[in-house]
């Protein structure tokens, strides 16, 4: 096997390590809707509350009807940029 094979293997291995690192560093949380108008979500067993500009809503979440998007519903959230902003992705079981 030549040097080309060795370089190709190194590139393949580094790509695999980057994917594994991205998965390890992904941090989704389960939050709970505590208010709909205005939207407020609590997370980490109530130790954090998000509202207004602190919440970015996915298209999926925005299009849910009120029968699904209700107080007490659990949602999948991700921190975005810093700990003061979250993206709400979907409703658990929605």
C-alpha cells in the first residue's frame, strides 16, 4: 500500500472522529411549556426559564395546533449560541 492509501485512511479517520465529536457535544434537553401566550418554557427541572427572544421556534413547532401545543407539554430544546437562548424543535410525542 502506497502513501496515497495512507493519506486517504487518515482523511477517513479524521472525518469519523469529527462526526463522533459532534454527536458527543450535541446537547438536547427536555423542557416543559409553562405558558403559551407569551410562550414560556422551563428546563433542567425548573432551574431555567426561557421566554420571548430567548426562544427560537422551529417550523415544525410553530405549525402545531393548540390541541398539541399546550401548557404541560414536553418539548425538545437545544441551547443556541449561549445558555440564554434555546431552539425549541418539537413536542415529545407530537
